[in-house]
C-alpha cells in the first residue's frame, strides 16, 4: 500500500489541513490558516485543491492509506492466520475509535459525515474490501471461501460499529477480539478460533 503524493507541497497542505480539521472541525476550518500552516500561499493551495471538499477528500484518503499501511504491517507480523484476522479486526476498531479526525467529525459535523459514510461511502468500502481481500488471500482459508464476500462482511461490520458504537458488540479491544474469534473467524475459516 502506497501513500504520499510525491509532491511535498501537497503533503504539507494535507498535514496542515488534517491538524486544522482535528482542531476545529471541517466547517470551521479556514483555508487561509491551512495555507499559512503549510507554508504556502492561498493561490498555491487552490491550484492543488480547488475547494474545501477536494481537500477534505485528500485528507481522508491520506488517513485511510496511512492506516491501511500500518494495519498491513501489523498483520504481516502475525503468523497464525486466525489471530491475524482477530488482531486486524481489533486494531481497526481501535484506530477508528481513537482517531482524532474521525471523532471530531462525528462530534461536530454528523450531517457531513453521515452522507460521506453512507450514500457516498461505496468507494471507501470497496477500497478497504480490496485491501482486506488481499490480506485474506495470504491466509490458509478453505478453497470455497469467497475472499471478496468475506472481506466485505468484515468491512461492513466495522462500518456499522463505527456509525453506531452503542450496543453489546465490541465495546472495547478485548470485546472486538472476542467478536472476531466467535463470529467473524468462523464465517471465514469455517471454525471458531
């Protein structure tokens, strides 16, 4: 999984925008403050990002790519296929629940986040599904497991827990591990782990 734009100006603007969004939310974020923090002029910012929505999309894509890269490294270090799935699931939920940008957006701008995560969320779900299907492909799964379907089930479960965190499932990291061991792994491995 690759990340970074190969354009240091874009990378600085994305980092400055992420910090601004975490601090004040998207709606209250000022492109002028972002440009100043990135050490560029407003015209330079607008040449690369024509509007705030383009910048928000770039920040979210960068955050997703960074998290997927770190998740890939974590999962690659775990030998046992079932434990790789369990830890990957628990780590994903933990990252989402503790991500300052995600939490700020959910707190201050649910009307912005909900369309992005629901009716406009297909491309993000597809990207994560493809990533996870690739990770599952490296595991010792039964031949009849449809990797794309198995990956989408896991992604949609995480997605649901993100959008509606209250409930009985996966309230903490150990709960996420238990959920993955008892229900998710059997769906993919055909056995409890």
